C-alpha cells in the first residue's frame, strides 16, 4: 500500500511539474521571439505577395506602405472584411499591385492555411508577412510550417507596438496585457496545428 501511495504521489507531482513548466516554456519562447523581432532587418526585398495578418489597423497601414514601397505582384489582408479591404486597397494601394480578397478567418492558423493555399493557386514563391512584433513568432511559425515542401521564401516585417520595438512594449501596461494574451494564444495555435497534423481536424 505504501509503495502504491508513493507511486501515486510521484505521479501527481510529475503532472503538476509538467502543468507548471508548460506555461513557463511558452513564456520564455514568446520573450525570445519578441527579442528577436526587435533585431529583424527593416530593409525588405521585393516578394510576389505581401500578406498582412490583421487584427490591428497599424498592421494594415504598415502592410500597405510596404507593398507600395516593394511593389509585389499581389497584396492581401488575412481576416479583413470585404468592405474594409476594398476601401483600403482602392484608396491607398498602387494600381500596379493586384489586391486579392480572401475569406475571413477566425485564427492565426487559418490565416496561415489561407496564405498557403493562395501561394499554390497563384504560383507564389516569396511572401512578405506583416504583423505586430508580439504576434510575429506565432504567425511566422504557423506559416513556415504549412509551407514546408513548397519552397516559398518568407520574410517578416514586424510592426512595433505603440512605436515600442521588441521588449520595449513590456514597459506599457497594455503592452504587457497583449504580450500575456499572446502567450495563451501561442498554446492554442500549437494545439490547433497538432490536431491538424494528426488529421483530427480538416483544413479551415
């Protein structure tokens, strides 16, 4: 009986250790990702597609600016309603760039799946991914993993949070809130990708 009790106790403690370590690991990964984002280059090469993983207006403004400067063949904003997408591109996007509206999505993983499918449909070989610096780790990870085998080059443009690069956003109260919420979302995206890889859920 004592032996069984000890084994049960060890099992419970091991489970608790795992439950505690997972959030800490995700927090560390997010901190590293945010730190790397601050050192990413800002001089971008021309790519076939500029895609904005939406969620904030500053991302869309930065995406339009990057597209107009680098002149890709295609431009899109993932997760953007059609009316807003049309208004933004009609008003601000250079006529030589082809805007492509893609269906609305509900998650970063869906954004990555849609971008992958778009790359297949249009023969895209290079992509500029535009999103907030605190969101870039999750967005780039999902997109690059889904593009494995397609030989599509992905370069990133990190949009600073409130003009604060990298870890500088943590000096702001809202910045810390966004950061911690992103840690939670990172766990959700990893779970979603795991289910997709295991065939438990189909492509969005």
